[in-house]
C-alpha cells in the first residue's frame, strides 16, 4: 500500500486564497475515510506559485529519511510520485483525498503547471 505526504501551502497569498479551509478539508476528509495512517498532512512553506494558489503538493512516501534542511517544504523537487495541485478549494481537496490518496489515482485535471517565468 502506498503512503503519502501532503503539504498545503501556508504562504500569505495562499492563505488569503483559502488554504486554511483547504487544510481543514484535507484533515477532515482523511479522518472521515480513515486514511490518517496512509497520508501525513502538514503545512508547507511558499512554493513560489502564489498566483496559482492555494497550492498543494502530494508526494509518495518512499521511506527516505526526512532531512529538516531539505527544500521539499517550499519547492517542487521533481521526485517520482510528486504531484502539484493548484487553485485548490475545499471541494477539490476532498476529491484529491478520495481519488489520489484513497484510490492511488492522481486527479490530472487539477494538476498545476508551474510557470517557468518566461512569457514566450
């Protein structure tokens, strides 16, 4: 069985956009479905995609030791199994928990597409 780590951004722009409600919805959905042992939920720092928030990152837990100095709490790492969701709402979060966390099926239409910063 896969295990996941889910991070809901707590940066100021994401909070203004409703990330606190997204975090609450995630916590409630995980509890309702009995998935707390399958998914560790935490608040991450700013991922730098503020204009696309609220942002959520889901990673498969591979058992690697967590490095407290790792930038994983505030940047995308490009790791296998890493999924970035943007424009999240409480309703979308419940769907991510039901489909991605419970059924191991990432919700493709909610994937964020980080800007490269280029206008081309």
